[in-house]
């Protein structure tokens, strides 16, 4: 299996290094990731400036390409150009893995996530993808054990035939020790309630008003039973299949009838 590995925390982040290590043996891995942190960039891509790329040595065993761009840029460039340059025209990875993100990507945060944005870009291009994120707490995470848990979950997923346009979002519960047990997995839907984060109004010394975001990103107006937020906070691995077709198919016919009747 040929795998493109990316993330949104930047190529030097501990999560991608831990996941790269845990993924050894899955296949041939090419790392193409942002040169610096790109959290919450969603599915943004670069149009008006060139994408600067340089080879990066992350450790004795991990090397890759650092892109001065966003996560979706890395996948688009990696699949369409860097992969072809290295392995030949017409070739592409069998799988794209995005992560391991520093912080959960559940609920409405999936929309904002650069980690998920990169995975969705792969699916756009016809390459199945997995987004991996780690729920953080007050204690320092044990990245390598979390990555081992993620690898076990990924192995379960890829045992089954994955459609080229599939996106699987995996969230690993808080993992703080080297011997943390393997959690159970739950396939769950995305929680769709808005977060309760707000903004604190402040005044700069020269009188300029500004607003500082507050909140932890994991508090929502409500948590639906059977959702990714509920599963993750209960200590399960939350697995959610995602789609990028934003059409509300249930209301398409309703709006067709409404607007056609007006036009007539």
C-alpha cells in the first residue's frame, strides 16, 4: 500500500511523527505536510501565491516535504504533482492519512478542521482517506501510545474495501500513559449543535477594542445521544464516515416544488 501522510499542525508536530512511527509496516509512506501550524483552516487552498516546498528531515527515520500552504494544499499538490514527480505520471497513493491532530475533531469542529479538510481533499481527488485526531486533557498526552491506538483503529478500517471517495474521521480518547488500554470503538454520527465558545471584549493600551476567543472547543449547546461527542467524551474511539456532498437531499424536492410553482 502507498500512503500519503499529512496533517494541519505542521510537519514538525509530535502527532504526525508519532503516527508516522506507528504506521510503519502499513506500506510505503510519503509525508507532505504544512511547514507550520494550520489549525482551523478548514478546506482553504492557495490560489494567488506559489506553494514553496522544501525537503525536511524530522528525525533519523522520518523525512518529507514541507509546504508553505494549507493542509488541503498539501494533499492536492502531493497527489497531483509531488507523487507523480517521485513515482511517475499517472500514479497516486492508495490512501491518504491526515493527523494525528493535537485536539479532537468532533461535532461542528469537523467543519473548521484543517485535518479533516485535508482528508476531504483526498476524497475529492478519488483517494480514500482517514483523518485522525487525539482528544486532549489537562495532562500531557502520550503521543506514541495514542498513535498505536490509532493504528489499531486504522487497521480495522482498511481491512474492508474503501470506496475512493470515502472519508473516515477517527478520534482517539485522551491517552496519557504508555500502557493505556485499547478503547472500544463506536461508529457514530457527527454532533451538529453549535459550540458555546464566545469572545472576551478587551481594550488595548492605545484604546483599540479587540476580542479574544475563549472556550475549549469541546463544549456544545447540546450533545446528541449516539454522536461522536458523546462517544469520545465517554472514552470510546469515535469513528464517523463523512461526505462532502452538502446538498440537503431531503429538502431538494420541497424547494423544487416551491420555486417552480412561483415561476409558473
